């Protein structure tokens, strides 16, 4: 099952400004080619038939570690871990309750 607000890398796309300004449906809706071009993380994940990078046995790989180490991206590994442990739907409900 693909979730429109779940970035395969652990990104939470629900509040992304590019959803509205660029009409981006996220990597799930574009086969790994969001508004800015092809995403190597998403295409790798898709090629392995995973919903998100956290399902990969190699996770976190060098590509994911590099992306997570960029300023402001530290939370993506936490998201991936939570999606594995409780599932995306439960994670989304908990996140919405916190807001």
C-alpha cells in the first residue's frame, strides 16, 4: 500500500510547501520523480519493492545516512523506525494528535 504523504526516505510530505506550489504528489505519486527530478533514494526503494527505506535490510545505507545528516533532516530516521514499529497510519494519528 502506498501512502501519499509518506516519503520513501522518511520525509513527512503532508505539510510540504511543494505539494501546493508545485503540485507535487510526492515520490509515491511520481515513481520516485518528485517536482525537482529523480530521487535516488526513492528509485532505489521502488526497485526493491519497499514502501519506504526503513524496510530495507541495508537501512540506513550510505545514501540515506548522507541525506539524514543534512541540516533539518535528522528526523527522517526516526520516522522510518516508527513506521516499521507501529505502521504509518498509527504514526500519522499520533502526529496529528500532537498538533
